[in-house]
C-alpha cells in the first residue's frame, strides 16, 4: 500500500497593501491563533506566501515564495 501525503492549505494571515513609487514595500502580518499554536508546538512553521498585484488597468500578476518561521528557545 502506498501512503499519500495530503497538503493542508490554511490561510494564516491576509493583508492588503500598496506599493509606492520605489516599487518596494514591507508588509507585516500577524499570524492567526492556530498558526501561532503550531509554531509554539513544533518550533517551526513553513508557509507559502502569495502576493497578487493588480495594476490600474485591472490586470493581475502573482508571485509565490516559501517562508520558514523558526521560534528560538529561551
């Protein structure tokens, strides 16, 4: 029998943002309660970040990246 890994997709934070004339921005997100609980339990949380941009004409483009959060031990 072959085991199949099922990827669970959950939204842990969502925030709209605007990009200035420099073409760069910093977005600070606050993970929800479930994400923080998993981060404390496993000391590591792997996230897929997706940014969807829409220009003045209404066209969209998106970019996806993987981010790993690590919790330091005290």
